[in-house]
């Protein structure tokens, strides 16, 4: 019985000696995916393009808002001087402008969010490709994007950002 236990213990020690070097050579990395998406130069470029794309519509909304504000001020200043029919007409026009403004604001918001999500999806693909490229170049075995805790020494976020900076299209 003692020989069997010693034999099993010896076998366990031998097996452990083969397994531990494999784990010692494993290179693990971590990237902060949110930081990569928020700070990648490709993300800043996409945001600037979105702002340019929607700036004309925003200017149109501001013009409608200014028109509504001016009409409302005119109504409140001149309400005693206006005929009932003129007052009714201006009030109806104000309500129409306010409805149009709300509708166009909602449409703009929906269109902007749709386009932003499209650009975000493209950016996530670019960031993922960059993480894979850096991991392959630096011989990582596995890279995590979520962790409860990690040693700063395995954080490769800056390396990926540097890669993205160099490869901005």
C-alpha cells in the first residue's frame, strides 16, 4: 500500500513537471476595449465626419427654432393690437412650427443614432483587427477585453492605440 502511494505521488510529480512549463510560457494580455474605441484616431475621424454630415440639418433646426421664438415674442408683444383673426393665424402658425421642430428634431436624432451605430460597428471591427495584429506581432497566447482585475504589466491597450495611430486611414 505504501509502495502504491509512493508510486502515485512520483507519477503526479512527473506529470506536474511536464505541465507547469507550458503554463509558465503562456503570454496573457488585456486591452481596455472601451478606451480603444473612444480614443482611436479612426473614431475621432468618424465622429468628425458625422458632425459634418448632420451639421446642415442642425442649422435648419436652429432656423426653425429661431422663427418660432420670434413669432412667439411677436404674439406676446402685439397680442392686444392684433385682430382676432390675425392672432388666431399667428397662433396656428406657431403651433405648426413647434410641431415641425419637434418632428424634425426626433428624425434627426434617430438618423444620427443610426449612423453613429453604423460607424461604431465599423470601428469595433478595426479595433478588433488591431488587437489581433498586435497580439500576433508580440506573441500573445490570449488577450482579454474584460477582467475584474489585471496586472498593469499585461495591459496592451497603449500598444494597440499606437498601432491604430500608425495605421490611420
